[in-house]
C-alpha cells in the first residue's frame, strides 16, 4: 500500500500534509482551497491560484511594472514571477491587487519587484482604488547587493506619499526580512492566514545571535495578533468575504 501511495504522490494525485502527515487526494485539497481538511494547515500557493480564489472570475487585468499600463496577453509571461499585480474586483468591489509567490526565488524583493510594488501604489492613487497586497517573502534579494537593500527604502518612501490611499496587507507563510520590515507593515489593515510566520530574521538566526531558545510560536500569526502587531487572523475560506467587507468601507 505504501508503494502505491508513493507512486500517487509522485505523479501529483495525492499530497501529504507537512503538518499532520495526512495523505490527501490532491483534487480534494484543491477544492478545499489548499487547506488540509484534517488539521487546517494552509498550503503555500502560487500567485495565480491566489488570484483565482480571491478575485472575481475574469476580473484580473495585469499591470506593467514600468509604465503602469495594462499588459497585453502575449507579454504577460515576461513579467517578474515574484509579484503579479493588476486591477481586479472582489465580490464586485474594484481594487488594485498584488500577490507575491514564495516558490519563485523565495519571494525575494529585488529591483524589479520593488518597481512593481511602487507601480501598484501609484496606480491605486491614480485610480483612487484600495490596494490589497498578499505578502510571502524571504526578504530582499541579497544577490543584487546594495541595490536589493535599497528597495526597502524605495517602497517605504513610495508608501509615505500615498498615505491617503487605503492599503491592506495579507501576510501568508512565510513573510520575513526586508519585506516585513518595509512596505508590508505600513498598511492601514494587516491580516494574516492561520499559522503564517511573520518577522524580520528567522528563528535560527535569532537563536544563534542571542544564544537563547525562542518559543515555537514566537513568530506565528496567532501570537502576533495577540500582541497587537496584526489586526486579525483570517482563515483562507473566509478571506475573500473578509476583504470584501473591508473594501466596502472604502
């Protein structure tokens, strides 16, 4: 039986939950919005899947990171895969949406990614629409050296000049480093998915620096909301409805 399960998992028909080790039919997992039906673990999902389960059907229209204009279909594949952003609607409410993807280079923020974030902010201001950002990142892109670090300053500077535009951040697992320390934490409303790890440095770096064993829930969303860093923790099944409820106020 174990050999059959191994084959099924290799071809993608079955998926093992990394939290409870339950083996789930992938199609059932997809129907459950990539949330484990046994323990509620929230799987990491791509930006395309995130857009599909959050935005209204066929409402998402990608924006170019350089010009801020709508991107023709034939050019959409040329954009940076870390962040996909555009004009969309959630339960009929128009907004600007940006979604980061951890599976591409750890969701790191480099020059192009920051350019896209700033472009989304400017579009939100120009169109007078709320900005919704789903953040999942390992931090800045250190391969780009000082230019990678400078993107923290650029995004903070851009956010400062559009403070009149409502911004909602949704933290997904994980969101660490320079993304948490810059634009992601400057939103008017900050939401997180259950179990999302949020912070600046990872637990191993912190422990090796201060020579102290930190609690296992030190950076979990549930701990952070109890300490006032977050406004709420929202299950993925309720995220679309919660965002729509908030957008109605804007």
